[in-house]
């Protein structure tokens, strides 16, 4: 049973892609702010979780899609959410590494 899907229809696959991309973008923003401030702390962890969840949602959408671009399964958005989520994880990793490095300022004798 093939149902025609318009380019403007919000299908469940497209909705989940948007959710994953929004989580990834939030993770990139929070991770960037944590990196800029030099304190990973809570912001780095929030960015890590948001990015990881966004990447997982994007991967799930891609794995569940039964058609290619334009079919309404959200595969393009799923790939976008996957990439944005991985970028958020990388930025949050940098922020957390910087916070760990700057928190230990002991000098060696």
C-alpha cells in the first residue's frame, strides 16, 4: 500500500528526524558555550547527553526508513540528526577534556 506523501507533510519519520536534529543542535550550542567558558562541568555533560540522544534518534530513523529521500520516512533528516549529534558529542568531549585539564593546576616539583 503506497500512500502519496507531499513534501510538506509532517510524517512520523520526519518528526523524529526533527527531534533528533533539535537535540543535536542544542547539544552543539550548549557544548560550544561550555567550551568557550572553559568549564565543561554540567554544560559539557548536558551537551554530551543531548548529542548522543540526537545521534541515536537519527540512527534509528535511518535504520527504520523503508525508502529513500522524498518518501516521507525522514531519512535525510535522520542522517542530518546523526551527524549533528556526533558533532555535539565531539564538542562536548572537547569541553569536558578542557575542564579536566584546567581543573588540575598543580605544579610539579
